[in-house]
């Protein structure tokens, strides 16, 4: 009796086709899994690089904050000194303006004397 006539050939064919279909689906699923794994690995590497960059940025910002605090401290003393100098000069200018004319009626001579006084005061520390 031939093999195909007993129905065993059909059963064997079904098993082989089912096995091949299973292999093909496994091949497709394995390919998909590899792509997903590679994508996850790439994303993980990108995340790690981004975190390293963020840490470097944070360190740089911290260093800049420290430098700016030091600059602000040194600038504060310079600003205070400049303010004191400005007040001194402003007081000197107001004193010059409040001083009456040394020669009433002769504005030119009074201005020359006022200028000489201002020049002599300017030479003083």
C-alpha cells in the first residue's frame, strides 16, 4: 500500500508545513527582537552620554558660580572705594561752587583764582 494512500503523507506534510511555518515565524520574531535590542542598547548609550554631558555642564556651572561669587566679592570692595572717591570729589566740587567770587566784579580773575584753587586741591591726594 502506497504511503500517500493511507493519509500518513498528508499528516506528515501538515507536520512539516507547520514546522516550517513555526521556523519562519521564529526567524521573523528573532529578527524583530534583535532590532529592538539594538535600539534599546543605542538608546541606553545615548542616555549615558547625555548624563555624562549633563554632569560636565553641572560642574562647569558650579565652577562659574564660584568664580562669579569671588568676582562679586572683589567688585564690592572696588565699588565701595569708587563710591567713597565719588563722594569726596562731589563734596570738593560743591565746595568750589559754594565759594564766593574772590574778586567781586571781575569774573575772569575770580574764575582764574577758582581754577588755581581747584588745581592745587586736585594735586593733593
